């Protein structure tokens, strides 16, 4: 028995998708003209694109692996969402003190 190719839609799957598209007039399927007229995200939303670039590996931060004492990690995580930013701020403050010493 041949394997099912997940990249090929059955007629039933295609019909269900097309019915969903037809039921959502606010979000029509893009035409070739739509794709040709599309602009890059950064051109349409320059401020947002700049803000997004400041995060992660493309910005000023660097992804690393570091071993932290479990209780230290738990203390930061216990402060809720944004704990990584707060940990970075604490390390930045420690770095400022080291540079000043």
C-alpha cells in the first residue's frame, strides 16, 4: 500500500478548505496580483520591524548556554513573565559594577 503524501490534498480536503475560504469574506485567498502587490513587513511597519529586530539573535542579545544554580533560576522564574529580562538586568548591573571596580 503506497504511503499518503501529506503535501497532496484529497478532493475532500480541498473542498473543505475552499468552503472555509468562501465563508470568510474578510480573509479571501490571495491572488497572483495580491502577491505581486505585497510589500515587505519592514516597509509597511518600520517601527514594529525595528522593535522586533532588537530581540533575539538578530539584535543586541546573544543566545548562550549557561549553568545557573537551581534556586537562583527558580527565584527569577517565580517573579512571573519577563523573568529572563529581569535576570538580564541583574546581570547587566553586576557587569556595570565589575567594570567600575
